[in-house]
């Protein structure tokens, strides 16, 4: 397996949050790239959707309390806490 393929497997493992199934080692580097990129985009899309939904939900909180509530609910990066 090439160094690039190993790197792509590492990226895929990071996106999955677990070791990829053994059969993924048989995939071509391009296929690993497509999988890794697709997972990264999906994670970004979901995170953006969650942030947007949380911001919309804050509209029911009185304006003067939104700042403190936002600080309680969100991490410094702006994402909701798990």
C-alpha cells in the first residue's frame, strides 16, 4: 500500500471516528479520497444544520437573555455541546 493510500486511510479513520473496515485497505487511493471527502462534507453539513437550528431555537429566548443562554449552550467554537 502506498504512503498516500495509508494517509487517506488515516483521514478516513479520523472522519469515521473508528478504524475503517479491513476491506477498505483494498480500495484504490482515489476511492479512499472520495469516501473521506464525502464523510467530511457530510459532517460539515450536519454541523452547520445543527448550528442553524440552535440559533433559530434561540429566537424564543428573550433578547436580553440570548447572550448568556448562548454561552451556556455553545462551546467556544460556536457548536452545540454534545
